[in-house]
C-alpha cells in the first residue's frame, strides 16, 4: 500500500512544493527531508520540454494508459523533473515547448491499494 | 596491493532458458571457468544479480548460488547495482585479492528474467531508476534512453539513422559468438524501418533482456603463475556514482559516473584511452554507447556517434566495441552483463576470440552502468 510514503510526498505531488534556500536563493525539487536551512517553496508549475518520448512498453499497472507521453520538463525556477504529458498528442510536442502543471491520476494500485494522484504537464494554455 | 589476475572464464548461452534455474545457469558457467582448477580452492563467491529479489522474491542469492554450484558453506554474498552489478562485484573480488586476504575468488553474474511477464519485467528494470520521482510516472530505462537520444539529436543535429551502425556492428559480431542470443547480421535499413519501441528509438536499436550466467575467477599471482595459461591482469578498477534520478543531474547528456570511473580505472592502470584496443560498454541502444564513449574520453562531446558512422567501432577500427555482440546481439542479462563483458575481453586478450578477434589486443576496457549510469564500474585489463 505504501500509505505513509504517498502521504509524505503529498505536498510535492499535489502542488509541486519544493524547497528554497533563503541564503542562496537556490530552489530544489523534490524536497529533501531533515534539513532546516531549506524552506518550503511552491513552484509555479511553468516549464519547458527538455525531451520526451512515447512509451509503448509500459511497466506493470500502466497497460491501460499506454501509449503515453513521458517527458523531462525544465521548470521555470530551474529544477528538472520527469512527468507524463497529457491533454495532447505526440505530434504537438517539440523540445522547448512551454508546458504547465496539472493534477491527474498517476496510478491505480488495485482494489486494495491507493489511487495515486500527482502532477502531469500539458501544453501551456493559460 | 598485490597484483590481481583473471585466470578463468566461462559463460552459458544467453537465451530464454525456460527449463533452467539461476542456480543451474551459474553452475554451468562456473564449471566452464574452472578448467583444471579444483573447485574447493575457491575461497569466496561474489554474485552479481539485479532482479532476483524483484522477480523471484528471493534474497540471499549468495547462499543460494553457493549451494547450487556445490560450494556449500563458502563465504558468498550477492551485490545489486542494477546493470553495473557485474563490474561492482569484480571490484569487490579485486579488492579482496589485492589486499592479500584471498587468493581465489569466483565472480558469478547471473540473471533469470523469463519467469515473469513483460510488464513485470519492465517494472523490475525500472527499479534501477528513482522509484518516487521517476518510476511512479511510468518512466522506464528504455524511455529514458529514448529521451536522451532525442535530446542528443536536437542538440547536435543528428538523425535516428545515424545511430544504426551500433546495432549493425553488434549483430555482425554476435553472428560469430556461439553464446549470443542473436546470431544474424542486420542492416541499417532494417533498423530504420523497424517500428519504434519508444520514439525515436527503433525496436532494432534496443537490446532484448534474456537469461544467462557468466563467471570469471579472480586470483593472486601465485595461482595465476601456477596455471601457466596466458595472463590477464586487472590493471585498473574504479566505481563511481551519480544522482539516481536522471533529471537530477546538471547535464543529463553527460554520464558523470561513467567519466569518473573510466578516469579512475585508466589512471590507476597508468594508461589512457589511446592505449585501449578493445572495449565493452553498456550498449543496449546506440545512444547509450555514444554517451559512454564520450564520457570515457574516446570521443569529444557531440561526436561519439561518429565513431560508429566512421567504422571505428568495428573489429578493424580504432575502438572495437561489442566484439561478442554487446547487449544488443549477445543479449541483455542486466546484472550479469558486466561479467559477460569480462569473459569476452579475456577471450580477446588471450587471442581466443576466433572470427571476432581484434588482432594483437593487449589492453581492454570494460564498463557497465546501473540504470542510466547512476552507478558505473570500469576495469582495465592487460595481457601480460
């Protein structure tokens, strides 16, 4: 079930909350626990596509989603993250395309498990 | 530090061994490696395996493989560093012998992947990536190499077809290896026209995961000289790591751990890339070989793919690569890959590689990567 883990990651998954170092101004995502000199910092959710692919051989649990678009997104604040692109076709995607975060279901861990929600990205419309 | 030698090597065929267990594969490879050496002289057994815990729900593979190979009671332990396991284990054996604690250590790489369905295997392979920030999003290693390939093409101005000489070379060499999974040549045109497995990666630019076991025996000078066979010395050894998540690296196209471990291994051997006459890399896709060639210093950044286009990676080129077929044609045995690499390079340095022999090969380099290079192990072997 991994209940505690998904609960622990909720701020990062649901609202893209990373951390900012007040001294240096550096921003990091994902947040790392246990250090006091970094403060919670919600990222804007804006970014650009660093690269992308279409996954046709999915891992267990994602068979119904495939094919899906996977991307590395360079966030406006600096960090890069891995996420799916949604609400679009692969033909619409190019490297450097502006994208924005949306919240979607990531995983259905079965009848006894969780529905895991989190960030995906779509071509910028706002 | 005592000098350390590889005094024996053996391998099973890489195949879909439906009727075999990991233990029986390991036993076959060990028997082939032992030759005239009495089994009871092995003082420790180090096992390289990446997927046993995930696919077979079985830990303690050290004990399991010791029993299966008839080494009941011996010191035995398994190491997991995903695709880097083989090299990481060789380093442990190297340290044990170099320190003088042991005179003979068996390094066993074994992987049994065909007992589960494809989706579960993809899941197992994805364990090499960051579970919380990559795998949960449906990321797979194949998808990550594909993203690096697209970025590389974008950044340096190449087409997908430019990478085709890597699988073409691997298959040309694999055709001469009786232990290879695929023993037939392919053409660049076939690579181009095959479907995409993860765009822009062609199905024929993607290794197939299969079962197999490989063994090398690592020994002190005393035992090595006792045998009187051609000597292969481990002249350099280094392991390095990088951020687990690919997106967590300053420049994802730069395999930092590969670079550091290659520099460390070559440095400790007192050699440079120009001295290396034959090499094995983690090359499930042309992009993987390209980035490793650049990280190791065989090519400047952005031109690694040209080594393949110009024929430098062929048997008669300056940097012969994948002489046993590499991950693509020999078959991808994940945690055992690093040991299969050593078996191939030992054959090369002993002049036993037959049709795939690189003439006069005296210095070889083996590098294996865990995942997209979060762990990298590099060894330099020298014929004495």
